[in-house]
């Protein structure tokens, strides 16, 4: 007799920061931020199938996946464990697979995206019926970027980046992401930021003026390019001086470059899709750039598809 089981597939987009204004270090070690998030068309895909023996087993494939742990150090496993703990259902298990396209330790919320996908996927296969708001709240405990990974589109994040106000934005932006040979650790970049602040080489400033916010969401690509901002840039360059050369790459149809989150991925904003495709072909010729991915933004948040398969 043919057996059937349910599979849930979640596609989760990467994020970039059109602006990242960083305040001083708080007593809890985090930094207050004003972050203008945009979800972009680079996706990790998670599948989830329920198990009844309480085991959570993760298998990974795709970009850089062999570098990642598959035990509870992995944010997706942490998210699944947290979800079932809060529901008091330790017997629930899952087979999770993640196919990665979002760069690892690249500043594009790949780990947070996987955690978001695990929360959404396990909520479905375990029939928990938590609302998206409840999942976002839970996501905050895993990482500052998880709530936005669940939301998608464009949003302003305050607090440590987890308090979100969705933004409507006109127009589509064409990006190219330059992937570095090696990732950067987010806590290390923030430490480098603190050191530069202590040395008086930068002044933490969480304020983002209304004019910049308006320009970033105006749909006018030239005004958006002029308003891009990332306060972690100097800190990331201090740790990885080669990034300065990547940020300085210019080509026809390229309006501006900006660091993604805590780096080291660099985003180039292009006038149109054709310029973006041309730049993506050329970028890997530059030293220190491993690969380049064209993409567009904003895109909607994760898609969750539930299906029944034989086997
Ligand atoms: O929240 P998340 O796990 O992404 O944060 C990773 C690290 O980045 C934190 O432990 C902290 O060192 C730093 N961070 C910060 N301020 C934020 C977000 C992250 O200092 N708003």
C-alpha cells in the first residue's frame, strides 16, 4: 500500500539594509539601531517533515553549507527546539532540509532566515497554529534579524533591529551582491565599531533623518543611491581592509555601493537589470570577490507551501 506524508516547503528571502544607523553599545551588549530593511530575491529553501520520535534532524545543501553545524548550534534547529519547548510538546520531531543560496556570515541574514523558515515550517507540520506575530516574537529570542526575515518587503527596524514598522516602497531596485572569500563575525564587527567609537574615530548616531528615509523608499533610484548608509562600514573595513577596494568598484550603470549588514557582502545598486547582469559577470575578476549575484528588491516575505507526497 502507498503511504503518504506531509511536506512543508518554505522559501525565505535574504535581507539587506538600505540604511543602518548604529547607536552606542547598550548595557546588555547590543546596540540600538535604525535599520531600513529590504528583502531581496536570493532565497534559502527549507523543507520540513514531522517525526514522532522527538528527534530534530537537519541536513544541509547548497552554498557553503558544509561549513555550518547541523546540531543545536544551527539557528534553524534552535528555532525548532524553542518552538516545541514553548508549546510543551517535546515529543514532536522533524526532518529538516535546507538548501542554501544566501551567503553564510555575509551580513544578509542567512542564519536568521533559516531560523524564520524553521519557525514557519514547524508551526505547520506540528499544527501549532501560532500567528505570524507570535512567531516574530519568538524569533526575537533567536536573533535580531529573525522578525524581519518573517516579515519581508521593506521595513524600519528599531530597538536592536527587532521592532518593525512595515514600509511601502515604490519601484523595484536592481542589485548585485559581491560575495567575499570569507565571512565576518557580526559580534566582532560590532566590537570593532565600539573600538573606533572609543578611539574617537566615529560617533555612534542612531538617528536617521526623515529625508533619507523618504529618499530610500521613493522609488527614485538616484535619490535612493545617494541616501544609502551603513554605519558598520568603517568597522568592517578595519577588520577586512580589502573591502575598501570592493566598495570602490565602479562601472557603467552602477550608482552606489553599500555594505550588507555587518558584511562582508557588498551590494551595488544599478540603474537597471541589464547593468546589474553585466556587473555580476565582471565582479568575480576583482581580487577578494568570490562570486556575484544579481537580484531585485523588495520582494515579499517567506512563502509556505504545504503538500502531501507519496513515500
Ligand atoms: O541578534 P544577533 O544574534 O544577530 O546578534 C549577533 C551579535 O551582534 C550580538 O551578540 C551583538 O554582539 C551584535 N549586535 C549588536 N547590536 C544589535 C544586533 C547585534 O551589538 N542591534
